[in-house]
């Protein structure tokens, strides 16, 4: 397995890296690697757009149904058939605590794309997570 990366050529300091966001990225990358068949790539890209850090992670796994996507980030749910879903719930919370959002696109049999959008400036970090589906 190979993780293909795409990062901007110009270096830019990003002031929001925290232990929470590091844990979120680790969890999302771990999920992508576990979902991808052996020998398939996981891709990661990073860019700054409209004042936000955009991180895009794509795997070549079996994808998820709409129902599975709607349940992501909730405890006691794992699309793998094992695990508690705690890691993804922590990832979703970390992104929201930084004023960002986590988007998921997936189709059964076609893999999954996760996009994190985290503002580089703006309102202070909040402890409230919006009601409704996390993704």
C-alpha cells in the first residue's frame, strides 16, 4: 500500500495543529488504509482555500451506503463490522471544536472521500457540536 500525497509547493505556516486534530487525522488515515484493498493507494491532499485548510483523504475501499454515511461519527457504529466508532466520533468532534466541518462522499463499491475544512481564523473554538448528522 502507498499513501500518495499532494501538498502546495509554497510553504505556509498553519496555526491550528493541535493534539485533537492530529488524532483526527491519524484516525481518518487509519480508516482509509484499513478500508483499501492491499496494493491500492490512499491519497491525501492539502490546500488553503478561502481562509480554510482543506484536507482531502480518498481510499479505494468498498465504499458505504447512504445509511452508513448518516451514522458516521456516532458511537457504537463501525462500517467495518467491529470496533465502536469512537475514533471517528473523536475526529468529528475535533474538527467541529476548531469551527470546521467534515464532509463524506462515498458510494458502495467505489471507495470513500473525506474532506476536512478547518478555518485558519475566526470565532473561538466552541465545545458545542451541531445537532443532526455529523457529516
